[in-house]
């Protein structure tokens, strides 16, 4: 499929909406009521610090809803207003936040069901309205919905669209797109759908494995075949159909899932640049390597703020965001790497009575920790992922204050 031509034709369709549907003022007021917080604004105004009793809250200087997320949620709200009687679907979670997604369900927005690993688009009929979420949808899904005669409301973050444009440039020059991301993540699935040939690497270790493969060749055809088979087994499900590492790694370009760690994406880009420089020399580098900056500003700002926060003296870190949120997980990683006791929750309700907290371990399962807040005066660092509204952060902080107040009363007795 000529993905660029398809997107161009879709942009000219009268059934495709990429911007506000004209209800911005009403929706802005509604979202402010539902998601904004006077307490969080108070903490911002107080240089991001608030002390109450024995608790000092130190809030990251950049956290929570980013512009792309806020825009996507607003467009979803506008869609319900603009199409009050039509059946409305969304191809995935609008953002990785359980409360916001439940709010859309309450507005009678239906979520496409996944059956045996595949989305069931059979339920979508001609004339239905379909919302594409903030992290986008594959070009194949867009075409299917367009062919069905659906009205499409595309809330894809412009930063994600920027990555798609980069991948198109790779394809135009017959370069393989090496995508730093999680191959099963919705955004990476969408991004890879615009590539002709691609390989997804999760981290710097996987990128180093690929770089070593590029630079080294086995001594015999049989040994090289075994090496090739090992490569394909290692990256199973993370490359395009028919991918051949012996042919498709001669010309590469780097892109990324926008929510990955900025520093790691930069390191991967430099690694592959040096790899191709070593193999092909400076005069031929531009024929074999393409690099564009596709790191999202909002992701970078939140990660930078988290690095600043962990440099402060905090006793405990609370990270708030969806458990399937990649950008939230990376914020948690930063705290864990500094050996700060850190708790990732997806909703304030995870903070229970009696100083208990139900939280997700980094790359692990849900667990319950007792007495998670230390006794005596403490400083709690707080941040949240780009899909977390201020109201959820407020409720979490209030629960921390309540726990410490209760503990102080028990001690006094």
C-alpha cells in the first residue's frame, strides 16, 4: 500500500476529522471541572512543595496531562457532542488512564473488543463514528474503517505523526526503520505500519546485539545461516514480514516510540551511527544511515523533571499513571535506579487504610506493601504520567495526608 497517498486522500475526505469539531469551549469547561485540581495549582504556586503535618510533598515540575493527551481527550468529548445520536467506537484506550477511559464508556463510547489477539471490527457498521486514540492506529485499520464508510475522528498526537513522517522518509530512501520501542505497544504497531521494512529494538542491549550483527560475519555460510536464524528467533514478532538481517541492515534509519527514555533513544541513535560509520566509512555514511529527532518534548520534560526530583532528598516516591503506560513506567525506572522506594499506582484508590498500598512492581505484578509510609516527618516525591489528570494526583496526595494524620493520632494516644 502507498501509505503516504492513502493518508493524503484520507485528509481530504469529508468523513475524516483531524482537528476540533467546534465544541472546544464547552469541552474545555467540562474537562476543567472533571480533571483540574485547586490543590495541585496551590502546590505549583508554592514552588511545587507543600507541607502538612509530618508530610512534605515535593511535586515534579513537569507531570501529568501533556498537550497531546489533553487534545485527544478533548476531541473524544467533542465527538460525543457533535454526533449525539450516532454509534461511536474507539479502536483502543484513548489514553492509558483507567478513569478517563471509564468516563468515555459512561458517555456511551464503545471500545473495540479484542478476540484472540485481534480487534473485532465486524461490529463496526457503515455510518458509525470511530475515534482513533492519542497513540494512533495502524494504516491498515484506517483503510478498513474508511472502506466501511465510517466517520473517523483522528486524535493521534502530532508528535506520533511526526515519527510516521520520519518512517516515510526511511522508506523513500529504501532504508530499514529501526524503531526504539515495544513491538506490541499500540503506538509502535501504528508506526511500523507505515514502514516498508522495520525492526523494533526494546533497549540498548538489543540495539548492541543488532550492531554486532551488522559489524561481524560468520566464517562459513553454514555458521552465518545459524547466526541469522538466532537473530530472527530473538526478534520474533518485532520485524516486518520477510525481514532478512543479512540484507535489510545495510541501510538503516532510527525512529522511536515517543514515550521511551530520551537518553536511551539518543544512545541507540549514536550507536547505530557509529556502527555504520565503522562499517562503511565517513564518505558513505549518509547512504547507509538516517537520523531524525523524534523524541517527544512532553516525554523529555517529564523525564528531566523526574531526574531533578530524584536528586532531591525524598524518602518515598509515588508515581501515578496507567499500568500499561510506557511513559509512566519509565518515570518509575528513574526512581528505582536511584534506589528510592517507589510505588507505581494507577488510581488513588490503590492507597488503602492502615498504611497499605497496592502497587505494580517495575516490570512485575501487582503487590501490596504494608507500612509504606515511614514513621515521623517524611518527604514524598510525587509525579505522574502524561495520561494522568491533576484530579487523580490531588486525590492521591490527600490520601497520604490522611494516613499520616491517622498515624499521628494513634501515636498521640
